[in-house]
C-alpha cells in the first residue's frame, strides 16, 4: 500500500502568502482566509447543506463590486483592536439599529444549548449516555450529571455533552459491538 506524504501547513499556505508578501499582515491573513478557508471550507459547507435541504443561500457581501471596494480600504477602516468590519459597521449605523450594527458575528449557529434543555432531546442523549458503549469509554454517572446540570439550567455544558454524544453516534455507526 502506498501512502502519500502529508503536506505541512506552511507548504500549503506559502504559495498564497507569496502572492501578497508585499502586503501588511492583516491583508495576508485575509487573503489566506479567502483562498483556503472561505472557498474550500465555509462556503462549500454552506452550499452543500443548503442544497441538501432545498434552500437557496446568498452571500451578498461577496459580490465582486463590494469585494473590490472593501479590499481597497485602508486597514484602519477594516479592523482595529476593538473589532472588525469597521467601515461596514459605520455604514450600517445609518440604516440599522445600533444593536444590529454592533452585533458580533454569528455564522449559522445551531441551537444545541436550547435543544438539550428540551425533554425529548434530553432523553435521547441520556439513553446514549447510559448505554453500554458509553460505559466502555466514560463514567456514565458523570455524563448524566453533566446532562442534568445543563437540562436544569445550572450550567451550560452543551459543548461537552455534544462532543461526547457525537462520539457515541459515530461509534455506533462505524463499530458494531457484539
């Protein structure tokens, strides 16, 4: 069996950085994001997920003209220590409420935190947490305690719960216990 060598991160990013080596660090990072992360990850995922659910998704701020103008803005109008998208936010203030114009970036959050406080989903997760597979890898009582704390609003354990739950679902999909 032949294995391909794994590329180092610098080997992947170097050609992109070389394209903007004369630019400031912020521009270099933005260029890298646009050419690797945005096109090859986030837009691809949004496209696949929206098509899978018969949704039409638009990204109006990726319009060529909007991008052309934004890419020519001086850094002081793009980012600061206090925030990002400064010129965009300033323009938004004249058309939107202040809380909307200053809102932090959210992406497409999934309301896992809320779902895990609903009885239906609590019971589904609890069944997995008390199952035989969970017992092989985790202390089931500790998992149920995390789940109960979250369910009753004592603490936000949603990320921990979701991580373990996804592992258990993955395990049940790919490993068959006899």
